[in-house]
C-alpha cells in the first residue's frame, strides 16, 4: 500500500499536500523527515524559491515558508502568496513579537519557531490544512501578558464569539453553541475587528485576530488547544 492509500485508509481522506520553502538543505531534510512520520501528510515539493516550488506543486494544501531567504526577509512574498489564496505557515528563527504579528498580518495562517519540535510542526501543518488555529509555545509566550494601552474593550458576547470561533471550524457551529444566528456571530467578529482597527492594530485575518486576542489576554493559548472537543461536539451524527 503506497503512502497516499495508507493515509486515506486511516482518515478516509486524501493526504494533506505540503511544500517546504527554505534555503538550508539540512532544514528541508529535517522537516521532511518530521512530516514523514505523520501518514496524513505528504511533502510534494521543496526548494529555496517560492515560485519554483509552487510551480512544481500548484495545488499544494499548505506551504511551509522560511521567513528569511537568501539573506532577505520575505514578508512581501508572504503577503503575495497569501493574497493568491495559499495557506502559508511561517517557519522561522525570528521570533520577536513584532515579526510574528507582521507575518500574521501579512496573511500567514500560523507562525512556528524553528526551535520547536516535530510534534508542534506536524500539529501546526495539520491545523492549517483544516483552517483551524494552533498556537505553538513560542507564539503563545511572545503574546501573553504584553500590556498595551490601546487594548480594545470587547463585550462578553464578542469575546465568547471570538473564543468559540477560534476553537471551532465555522461560524455556524459557534452560532449553534451560543444559540444565536450565524449573522449575529459575524457581527460580533466584525465588531472586534473594527475595534482593533480603531485602536491602530488592524487584524484582517483569523490568525492575526487570534494573536491580538492572546496578546491582550482576551484569549488564553490553552483555550485554543481544546478546539477538537468543540468540533467533535458540533459535527452532525451520521
């Protein structure tokens, strides 16, 4: 049985395709070995040029991107890839909060530090492929407890909607849990975005909004770790 057939037999779904973009072959080899331990993942292309890697595997599910290529920070390329609809997980040794937030603001679905191990790498990629948030330790540590005078004031309902949205896979499941309409959930999320924008800290993507909420202590990283129980509870019974 080949790798794709094995993955489908385990999950009932085809494997998640991953591309690795890094200019250090030893890093590429190491990450490829990590991902190979998870039958639900399959590395489709690797290289040090994002365009060439995506030409080799245009339908890839997740792009694992080093934020510094050939001596240059590539936030502009990150934004371009995200704007084109790619799910990009940034994988970098640059873990200061400003860089992390800049990557998330550019559209990255997650930020993973290079010193974090196989478990977090695999979990982050799997979560990204399913459009679920995942907060690795470095991101959590950088964001928690950073006091800011420009912290927006969210209502209890706005905070609850955000937390459940971060834990869930859709606004519809949040609406069911809160016993409100999906339109109202969207209003709560949009209000939070507007408040952050007015505070001079816009959060256009779900990942960026999650980072802002963690940074301000509105959401705890450990709260996000229980998204599976919420998703399972909201999944229709066959």
